């Protein structure tokens, strides 16, 4: 089962924890990653993994339908913890090999009691209701559910991995000392089961199965399969850093050829011929373009406490209701509402971006983020690069120049205006979309 690294519809890796490339390798039989044999998942001799997965999928779909129907009757503002856990969270974990999880007060560290009421071996499991968000605080509760679990992992030497779930989303967390960003692997259960994305369920089963968290050596949480896979991902990431330099070099060459070869750039070619613009100066300008692209890639993908850095207002319930992305009183108000197919309101069955609804497009609160994401972002360029070959039009290059100009002096980026300005040879140059969107991965 070979899949593109970015083809997972309902799975998101944040902060590099179990990144998409590693997940793809898990599904590739030829990779033969450690811990992926049927016996490693506790299957008896002769049991076929495909049959086990199919049976588990069918049982969980019945549980999901019962949970979804019951959750619709929750009043607005109700967390629904008992309902969510009994009808969905606990049956899901039981199917994933955790068995019957007893309820307990929670671990205590340095005199502080953490209200995380389930645990499997060294793995804390924090289960909340579908009416609560994983990232937002509620009155009377210190911190948000995700932050509570992360704090426990960071402070406890006995816990390395954990799970937090609200019925709609499930996250796998690891001990992390990073202060500036979260690190987790998230499964959008709502989209997965409403949309019947069986391929992503297979990966959910492979990654979140109880055997992935169980230490291979007694008393050593770092010996679990998830930790071993993380080490493989880190090694792969180190190799990727080495490849980054080659990617930048190829991008410089592609951009340079596109700019110099474009019919409209006669002045640029003449400047190179008469020495007004040296090759060193041109190289510096191209390098600045490439580094700006890399910077914007990271800025657009970055979240802090589950909130997009570029559009923090999206996290508020007021914004979501006003924008049409979430209906007031909807049963899934804990995180987000989706369409009848279980997908995001702005994505189709393949996970591709569609134009937003009328409400989303013209709401005064939704305009900035939706317009940026759908029409101006470098994420749009990245998507186009994987779907079209380009044409002779130069609109994508001009759009990128417009974006860079708009970001000049943006205080949130701590970038001085002059550092984002193009010099003379960058602004007026035309470039066909082909070189811009066919650059090799950086």
C-alpha cells in the first residue's frame, strides 16, 4: 500500500513527531520497519492482519454511529465526558488492544495531582468529552487538556508517551522540552469515521495500538516501538537536512533560468551582459527568494497551542460561528464541524482545497484567513506544484511578489521592512509559472 507522504486525509503530524514520511514507510511492505509483524501486535499464529483490521473497523463503525447519534442530544456547553467515554473513547481503545481500562485518580508528581484518569502501563491516557476542545481552557480548570498531558510527560521520568482524546480527535504525545511549539500526531476521528477513510484507520490501528506503547524491556519506556520509530524518523530527518542544501541549489538554478529566460525580462538580460547586475548580485537575490519561501512555508504551517500563528483569531468560538465553520450548539463543537461526509467544510474527498462557502468568504471575521489560505498563501503554490504543470502566464510570480510586499514590516515576523523589500531586479521581472511551481522540494 504505497501512498504519498502528504496523502493522509485525516492525519496530521505537528512538530515533526512521527512525520508523514515515516507513516508512509509503515504502510510500505518493502520497508519492513521493526515491530510491524503480526506477532508484534499480539496476533496469534495463523491470524491474518487484514481480517483483524476489517473486523475491528466494522465494530468501531457501529460504535461511532451510536456515539454520534447520542452526542447530538447534548445541550450546548455540556462536555459530555461520560457519554463520550462510555460510547466511544473506551470502546475505541479496547479495539486498539488496551483492554478494559480502570478509572483512577491520576498520577501525582511533586505534590500535584494530575486528573488523568486512565493509564496503560507507563502510558497516561486523558479522555474528555466531545463538548471540550483539546486546546482550549474552560473556566475552573487549569490549562487545556493537551497542555496538561504534555506537562505530565515533561515532569515525570516514568512517562514518555501519552494519549489525549475527546472523541472527535485523538493525539499521540511524547515528552518534549520544546517551548515554542507543540509536538504530536493527531487523528481526526470525526472525519475518519464519517468519511469512512479506511486507509487512515489502518494507520490509526498500526500506530496507536497498545503494543506500540508497551516497553520491550520491562521498566524502560524508551524501549517501546514508538520510541524506536521516532529514532528512525530523527535519523531520516538528519539526512533530510543534508538534502536541503541540494534542494536549495536546484531551486536557485530553476528560478534563475526562469527569470533570465522569460521574454519580458529583456532589461535583466541586458543588465547581466553590461555588468550592471553581476552574477553574484543575482545569486544573492535568488537566494533571498528561496529563503523567503522556506520562511513562509514554516510560518504558514506553524501552530502554537493548537492555534495557527498567522491567524490566531480562528481559535475563538466567536470567530468560528461567525465564519460559518462551526454551527452554534453543534454536537461537535469541541473542535470543529464537518460536512455530512465527515470532511472539512473546505476540502473534498481527496483532501484538496475547495472555494469556501458564501458565509465563510464574506464573513468579516473569516475574510482574512480564508482569503489568504485559498488565494495568496505559499501552501496554495505547494498544492499547485503537485497538480499542474504550469503555463506561460506570470500571475503566480506576481502573486508571490504581492505577498512579500504585504509582509514588509510585519511586526509578528520580527522582520524589518527593508529586509523584505526586493531590490530593483526582483520586482519587475516576469517568470512563467513552470519554473516557479516546478522547483524541487526544499
